[in-house]
C-alpha cells in the first residue's frame, strides 16, 4: 500500500511546490511592476519640479 501511494504523494508535493513557485514569481513580477510605476512617478515629479525651478 505505502509503496503504491508514495509516487502519488511525490507528484502532489511537486504540484504544490510548482504552484507555490508560480505564485511567488507572479508576486515578484507584480512587485517589480509596482516599483517601476513608483520610480516613473518619482522621476516625473522630480522632472516637473526641475522644470518649475528652471522657470
């Protein structure tokens, strides 16, 4: 019984690990996108302030 069940457990464990890895990479991608937006916003604001100071 145990010998037959083990491969299934290994397969489910791998599935769970893959899903967890996928979720983590998605979160990382989202975080990167958010920080990119933040950086863009900051550069825009600093650009505008520089322009205002120049005037």
